[in-house]
């Protein structure tokens, strides 16, 4: 009977999932190139009506694959969120996170592509990526991973959240005042400023809530050590 242990995978699970996302992106890029080169770009540029052609299959297949991958990621996120919530309830400690998740905040730079997308296609959705800057807060939440949520911690969390929310809503209020007083500006200019500004306000709120909690908690811990 063979009792040898099977060798562990050389690649971690997160790297395999990232490779799957990169493969989807590469296939989508290839499909866009094919559509622009051999299909007149009919599925890349806006159209008023659609009639199926066999030359549309590569692009349609790439889009379907992207949708399936996004649904798979959504399922993983929901499953992970439920597991983290159960951990918090059972142990009374914060979520177990790696500070490396903060690198997701660099996805916020994709928001700058919104200027090109808006200029070429008139689509404002690219600016929404600015909200991903808020994921930089994972750096600080990860440093407080599995921390006991005592009364002092809960008070600091509530104070940090209030301050972050006031800051975010303050920025949104200023943006609304700007939009109301920008009568001399065109809608083509006001709309992207509003969308990008609100996305950045959301990102700042998410980031501040974690950063301020980390700062308050460590300031209190340092004060207790000095006593």
C-alpha cells in the first residue's frame, strides 16, 4: 500500500485565482482586438441595435467568461464574509485579515482610465474605480486582525466611524453645492466631477474609518503603558 504523502501545491490558492483573472483579462483583450480588426468594432463601439453574427462569438464568449468569473469571485466574497461574521460572533474578536489586502487600494488608480473612457465613449462608470482607494484601509484593519473587541475598542470604533462619515458627507455636500452653482459649466464637465468626487469621498470614508480606529486604539494602548 502506497503511504507516500502527495506533494503540496507549489502555488497558493490566491495566486491561482489571480491567474484566472489575468487569463480572463487577456482573453477579453484578445477578443477586443479581434472585434476591432476583423469585425469592424461593432461590439466595442456603441450601437443602436444589435443583430447576431458568427463573428461576434469571440467577444460574446469572452464577456460570458468574464461574467462567470465575477460571479465566482462574488460567491467567494460572500462565503468569506459569512465565515468572518461567524468568527466575530463566536470569539468577540475582529476579522482575521492580512494587511496585504491593502494592496487592493492600488486598483483605485484605474479610475484615471475613466477620463479616457468618458472622452471616447461618454461612459462615466470608469470613475467608480476611484472608490477602490478605500481598500488601503485594509492595511490598518489587517494590523488589528483578531483583536479583542472590548468596550474601549468599541468606543474607538464608533468614534472613528463618526468622524469618517462626517468627513465623507462633508465632501459630498461641497460637491452638491458646486453642482448647484456651476451654471456656467456644461453638464459634460459637471457630471464626471460629481461621479469622481463622490467615489473619492466614499474611498476616504472607508480609509479613515480604519486608519482612525488603528490610531485611537494604539494611542490608548500607549497611554496605558505609560501609566
